[in-house]
């Protein structure tokens, strides 16, 4: 069964450093998303991406964040200058283009620890 | 008032019990409703997806949406220890760009 994959599973970085979180969505899906979950809190929407551009972003997704689809398979989230409060699980999700495009399938997540 | 409210539990039931999990919401523009299951430190796994009001059944799982009451439910029949997880409700606004709004999740423990 096709699935969303994410790398790395765990990333430790120092405050102020840049990190790139990587995702490979399900191959026939055209909508891509990033969510995050701070430990013990709700899953929160960060950004949605379609047709090589951001379709919606939350207030969390400020100028330190960016997303990119550098090739036909990868979808990345870059955090330019990490802060302690960026420590969280980051989930990538994807959905297909028609009919069931509201059904979002999540990857296993990347645990980001900022020290 | 929070957009989506969900009792965090924990909910502890014996194996074989019928489990009822619920969410309420405040915005009547929510149109699409999902239930996800999340095991500890894993990604949410889609269980059920319903559009507007009504029931949907899939094996031991039944999802109900009551838009007039702004209330959704997930029922699990013949619960198993492997059902022990956190259950998240999530919703999408009509006309939205597929942004999922999640509840806090209900932690369920099914004991043998």
C-alpha cells in the first residue's frame, strides 16, 4: 500500500541553525501539507501546497518557514533559523487531486529537537 | 470558544466493549469530517471520512455526523487491545483549501 515517507525520523539542531525536513508524498497525489504537533498538544496546520505554490498557510508559518517541491517526488519544509519553540513533531501529508482529495494521508513524522 | 472540542480522556474500557468517541464544533461551515488514529509518537492514520450529515460504517467502525447539533461521533464495536491509541477528530471548512482543523484527541485504552 502506498504511503507517505519522511526523513529524518529525528533531527537535533542548535538554536539559530537551519533545518530541512523531507517528505515523499504518495506518488499520484497532487496536494501536499505540513502539520506540526508540539508534545501534548493538538496537531496544527502549517501550510498547504498545490501546483507548485502555497495555497494556504497558517499564522505559525512565518518568514522563517518555506516549502519547496524540488523534483517530482520530494516535498521539503525548511526552517531558516530555528527557535526552541520549534521543537515538535512535523508531519507531512498528501491527498489526491479529484474525488477523495479531502482524504489526507500522513507520514510517520520527523521529531525536531532544538537545543 | 475553541473551534473543535474533544474530551482528552483517558477512556479505559474492557476488551469487547463498544466505544463512543465524540467531538463538538462551533463553526457551521465545517463540511468534511475525519477520524484519525494516532499511536504514540507516530503519524495520524486515517480511519473514516464523511461528508456532511449521516452515518458511515467500515468494519467495526461507524462514524456519525449531526450537523444540526454540530456533533460528530466514532463508534468502535468489539474493541480490541490493539485499538488502544489516541483518536483525533478533524474537519475541513466548506470552500477551504483542505486545511484540517484537529481536536485535541481522546486517549483510549482497551484492556484484556
